C-alpha cells in the first residue's frame, strides 16, 4: 500500500489559529488542512447550530412545491410519497410521509420492487397511484431523469414534485416543482445534500409556511443522519449540522424501529454505527425482500410491532451476509481458475448469483484484487450487475467507452449498474478490460492510504483525543484523522489475538519513549519481525477503548511496515 501525506499547512497560519482558539499545535494543523483558519469558522465547526441551516426557500422550486402540497391538503387530495429502495430513499419516504400524515391522513407511500421495477420512478408505481386515486406524487431520491414517466403521469391527471440530488440530464421532467440543488439555475448555496436531506428542507419550508420553527422538526433529523452516513455525501456544511443533531437524537431518543439494532452500543453513537450497524439492515430489506419493510420499521409506533419488524429485518440481513460471503468465495475462485492475476479489471458472472448483493461482492473483490470490478448475474433474458471502481478511476466514463456492448447503464464515478445481453458477455468483458487498461495509471493500480500528520506518540494525550473527538461527525471532506509514527519498537506486550490468532495486539514505543497499545485487524503476520526488535512505522487513527469500565486510548492500525 502506498502512503501519501496531506500537504503540510503553513506554520504561521497554524500558530495563529493555535493562539486564537487555544488548542494543541497538531489540532490546529488538522483544522487548517480542513480549511478552518479563523475563530468564527472554528466555532461553527466545533459547535454546529441549527440556526446555521440555510433558508429552505432559497432552493429553486421550493415555493411551488409548498404551494402545491398545501393545495392538495386543502382540497383533500390523496398524496403518494414515492422513494428508492436504498437507505437514502427509504428514510426520505419515512420522513416526508410521517410529517405529512400528522395533518393530512390521505397519504400513502410506495417503494418500487428492486427486481421487478428497478431503480427510480416506475410505470407500475404510477399505475398504482392512479388506482388509489392519487393526484400528487412526491418523488424522493429519484425522478430527476424520469421525463417520460412524469409525462405519463400527467396524462393520468397526476402531478409530480421531484426531490432528488442526482445530476439532471439535458431535459428536465415536466413536474410541478423540482427540488435539486444540482440543477444548473438553482441558487441554493449547499449542493451536497442527499435525497433525505432535500426531504428535510421540504418539511422545513412547510413548517416555516405555517409559522413554525426548525426546532419543531428535530424528531425527523435522525432519519437524515442515517441517509447522510449511508449515502457517503460530504460531511461538511449542512450535512455536518444535520448529522450532529441526528446522532444526538438517536442517542437521546431513538425511534422504536432502530432500538433493537443499537441496544448493544453502550458508548456514544457515531457515524460508523450508522454506516455499519443501521445502514446494512435498512438496505438489507430492499436487497433480500422489499424496501417497504424498511419504511414500515422506521414508521413503527408500537413497541412490539417495532421489535417484530426489526427481527424480520435482522433475518434479511443475516441472509444477505451469508449470500455475500458465499458469492464472494465463488467469485474469487472464478478469478483464480481463469488465472486473471495480471488483468487490469475483474469481470465475473454466474447465473444464480443474487442480484441484491452483487454490488457488495464487487466491493469485496476489490479488497483482494485491487482493480475496477463488474459482478453480473442472470436477470430474465439479460445479465445485470454492479460495477465498483478504485480511487481515481471513473467507471462511468469507462462504461461509456463500452456502450456498444451494453443495453443500459447508469451511476457515477465509483459505482454503477448495467444490463447486457448474454451473447455480449465475452465482448463486453474484453472491451471493459481494454478501456480500463487505457485509462488506468500505474499509481492507480496500487491501493493508497492518505495520512494527515507525522507525529510522535507522546502527543497523544487524553486532552488531545478529547478535542479531536469534537471534530466529529467524521466522513468525506472531514475524515477521521490518520497519523504516521516512525521508529517504533515492540514495548514488550505485543501478541496475536482473536479466535484464529490473526489480529495484532500491539504495544508500540517510539523515540519520544511514549508507549501506546493498538489493534491491527488481520496483521498478526508481522509478529515475528516485531518480536525480533525490528524498527517499524505505523499508520493509525486514535480511538478510545473501554474494557471492564476502564477507558484508555488505543491506536487503530491502518497499515504497518518495517523501516529496513
């Protein structure tokens, strides 16, 4: 793995900020690296305030959306809240549906079937709306490219409001209102909201229109935090504020539907819990069964009902995990049998693989074979699959170069989906390999790990960690800091741990004579050289560990290499 340092900030700026806000030099460095250079910016960074959220009416189309919704409420029209089957879509639907239902009982929600209808607005969903006398559909986390579907709905007398955060195409749907900050002419200052975040801005505007304040809708902000974490949008600006208050809400007053999943977490909840505990379970419903199970769970108002729904979703998630492990093993075996070690890309197919987990499998394969990856399964008369990429390689661009072998594809730089004809599989595989070979650089074929600062272990004090912890919530644009320490030796307590003895429990001592323990998952192979007193260097983040009620700082190792 290649280790790449972030640029070292200007020393005068660091010292100036250090004096202004009274933090250790290294913390001031981390802040400058994140563009925080003065007192006011630092204050809003460390102390997020709801008052720093933008006026929702700055968003293009917001007034039209609010007017149309109130018109529907006043006329007793039936409203359908329609959303995608992933975390962003299901949380957005739960948020807008539950908000509207407080004052307007004539509301239903709809999540398309991942396998029958696919992503986005479907004809089946619109037909369902017509059958149920719906005259207004509010589309969440989808719809920005559904020009033909929105036109079809119009012929049935159904209006659309679109709340989406994906890039618009050349032609916009003829909706009553489109809320999407990525529209070319949208003046909204923050462009990186997720779909559920746009749903929050909509209910914020509806609340303001009725003379309310943002505090009135705090109970909904937990859903936004889950979506921001799961959708991996930048953890800056409004996303940071919404996540901060959303995590607070989950910590202090979790909704019934998620209590079962977070009951084991005895410490303060963080973004990682949203990403690794809640998101896979909410996603699992749509992958294995149906996304509507996730919405029903999030809307649960009865304790027993919530528990039974949570247990059902836990079973979906267990099934998803088993499928993911089994298919990953089969795919790795396929790569091995085809002796594809020198390839620039990975393309694998098996007809009976489960379509709901091929994206996860593609990501797993990249952990072993670091290269752009396509995993396909049979779907009716076609093969459908997921594409995942490596850092710096735009797979959407690569798929565009192979489009003559593809029925359809969509997505973005690092993740996409595609459909091909069975007879085009080999020609697609060849074209994809060729396109990747042309676009990838030698550096992009090696996994890289960035780090913020080189630091000696004596700088890692409880005070340092306490201030650094206040830099959370962490995520893209504000990642958890990673440090490099050189010239380390075994402090005597290093050993292999875990049921299969594959993990490394490290006790490191460096030039500053400070000693700290750390954990390196899957790193026990280094133990003999460490015990031979070879000098080594480590990349790590700093965490707090609690064991039998005693808290201590520990290093979470990212990588370890020997100095000679």
